[in-house]
C-alpha cells in the first residue's frame, strides 16, 4: 500500500509545478555524456558503423567527423590540392562567390535518413545524400555532433588541440574510446610534427638574416638563424 511518510499516501503529487519536472528532465539530459569513438583511419570508421547497424543501438543519434578530403562535394574545391583554404575563401566570399552547398546544410541535417529512427550510416551514405540534396556533408556532420550520442572520428581529432578547437570538440566529462590504442603514440607524435623542405629552410635563413642585420629582435632571431644554418 502507499507509504505514510510522503505525499503519495494522500494521493497528492510531490511537486505540482510542471516546470520543475521539465527542468529536472533537461538537467538529466544535459548530464548524459557523448561517446567519442576514435579510430586510426577513416576506413575503420566505415567498418565500425557497419557493425553498429547490427546492434540494438543502431538508431541512436550519431555523426562522423572527417576531413574535407572525404566529404567536400563542391565541384571546384573537391578537385583542388588545397581544399581547406579554398573552402574558407568561399565561405568568406573573398572573390565575390559563396558556397551554395554550405547554405544547404540544413537540408541534409534535417533529412529523415540521418534521424535517430533510421539505421546507423557511414561517410559514403552521407556524401551520397549530400550530392543528391546539393548540401555540404562536411558541415552537416559537424552540426549533427550537437545532438549526437556517438561521435566517430580519427584519433587526431581527439589528440590534436588545434583540430579539437577548430571542430569545437569538448571532451570534458565525455566518454572517449580509442580503437587499437597501441597506435596512439605514433599519432600523438605526428600531431606535434611537421615537414619542411630545404628551399623553405634557405628562405627562412635569408629572412632571419635580414632581421638580425637590422637589429630586429636580434636575441630571438639569431638562434633561429643558427638552427636553419645547421639543418641546411
């Protein structure tokens, strides 16, 4: 029977304020963490999404973060060797042109095929649908991250702070899963490494020489000049 120590014994609700219930539900929802699933390659993401379809969690909200190399469908930008810069130039309208695919992102994010009631999808599904709707898969995937429970991405999206910032990835209080984590060491090393050619070193040395000769922050530029000379 009903207990005698609370309001249920008299058939009255403990809290009649519906806003209190809504606030509580909203608070509970916001406390649920996202799962960031990191893999070594984009190909592995396709394999994992295929496996997700076979589970009871096939219909959970999800997204896949990837580079423009895989998801840009603009006819000019996608065939360029420098997709990132060309994309930014289009979005900023530097040459009086814009990207119609970017402005159609909502058509992709709101499409029924990407909603939680449907099955898990992979990058190819997203790109194929983007071409059909003439909407940008790259930015659509990023927008879907807001409501996603599972976010698939390559390792460096989670390890490299610059990529995390640019993709607006917040890992605090979230769940991070790293597939084949023995590869993390190499990925972390690559994230803080870069390549430089001999011609670039020589050009840098000449510019530093001008700085030193004109006494411009000489104490900083002189050691850098020495490093360039020794590498050359």
